C-alpha cells in the first residue's frame, strides 16, 4: 500500500474515534447533569423540611464538652444544631435550651446525673460552656422535690466554673455572699451568715476564712482580728456582752494576752479554751492555764505576779515583794498562831 493510501486510512480512523469520543462524552455530560439536578432537588427539599419543622436525629459516639451524645431533638440551620433543642448524653446528662452553630449558646438548663450525683444548672451559655449568670442546684446523690435540702449557687460563671460575684446557700443553712475564684470563695470582704445567726465579714482565701475579719456571734459578742483556715489564729480581740475582753494572740488551743475583766482587773498571761459556743455572755470561755505564770493588774494599780491552780490565782510575792500584804495573826485553837495569805478567786472579778 502506498504512503498516500495509509495516510488517508489513518485519518479516516482517527475521525471515527473522535466522533465516538464526542458522542460518549456528550452522553456522560447529560448523565452527570441529570444526576446533579436530582441531587440538588433532593438537598433543597431536605433543607426546606429541616428549616420549616423540627426533626429528630440520633448521634452515636459523638463527643461534646459534657460527654458522648446519644440523641438530639430540635432545630437546625446549615446542617448544624441551631435554635431550640434538647440533647441527651449517654451519661444521663440532659441539656434543653438554645443552640448556635452546633454549640450550646444562650439560655439553657443542664441536668447533670454523672455517677449518680444530681445537680441542675439554669442560666446563660456561651460556646458550649456555662458563661454569664446562672443558678446551680447541687442535689447530691438522690433527687428530692424539697429544695431546702440542697445547696444552691446563684451568680457568675466563667468556662463552667464559679467565678465572679455569687451567693451560695449551703445545705447546712449557711449563706455566703461574695466573690469566687476557680470555684472557691476568695474575697477581701466576703460575708458568711451561719445557720445559728452568727455573721462573718472579712477576707476569704481558698474557700476558708483567711486574713482579717470580724465575726459577730449570736449572743452579740464579737471577734475582730486574724483568721487562718477558718479558725481564730493570730492577733485578735474578743469583746463579750458581759464586758470581758480578750485581747492578744490566738491559736486553736491557747490564748496568750490580756484578759480584761468587766470590773477593771486585767490578767496578762496564757489561757486555755473551755467549750466553745455554749456561753450566754461570750462565744468562748478562756481560763488561765494552771501550768503558766502571769500578772494580775488590779484596778487600783497594783500588779502582782502569780500562777493559777484549779481556777484560783495564787500570788507569788517573791516576784512582787512590794505588793506583799502585812502578816496577819489570828487566835485559833488555844491561841495557836497561823499566818494567813489571801488567795484570789477569779469569780470576784468576773
């Protein structure tokens, strides 16, 4: 076959192939257009149904800030949870409220049931976290319709933690009103009203009375001074309703300082607590320590060193010779002479 004939045959074959490819491509394009048209119509119809009505979807093993999602019922926008909706988690937690772009945002109620511990938050949300103003009711291990049995917090939240200004009513009946930091009471002037009517106003750190503060007790006696871990500790002054004043250094077991009695006598030394919270005129009853020495200053100006024994002050005139009384003699049993030294009972100046 000549070169010219082979060239013509090849050109004719290529023309047939091109025509066949064009026809095949045209068929494919038409098929794709038809398929895409059907898909677009299906998506538009589905989105229209979602926008116009609430729908139900189930999510298995989808994670969130509060556990694995079991089921969501509510509104959608752009294929995301948006609007009003209710989310149930596998742990038993339930959120019912506002959503935005797939996150809890706005107003909502979360019921926590993790590990059998019940609590309910009702308040503001932002980006899936408790942020803003809200109320948390801590219900404990069992639900009960009587809210008086619960601890309740009302106040500020930051990233699902109590932060800012807030009021906590504890299950015991105590009420704290002040600032919070990382879930603990931290304030320069926080106020705690105790269930017996006593009131503390002062510094709080790490959830305890720490720093300077004043406690007014139910019997109207009051302590003003230093506190540590909820106890009177450091420099402080206790003023009792009966007129007695304890001014000195305090720790959980001993008092060291001045006991100013209502009649004007002053004892300077160490004392020990008897039972607290059981006295009509004062929150504490401090007795001088039998194992220590001190000084009694009388209202007439006399100062006598001495010690205590079974609640009775025994002057030591060897240490206070200028205040030693004159010897007194008295007939007794056939004129036997006895030397009498007075003992001082603290009841005479209480």
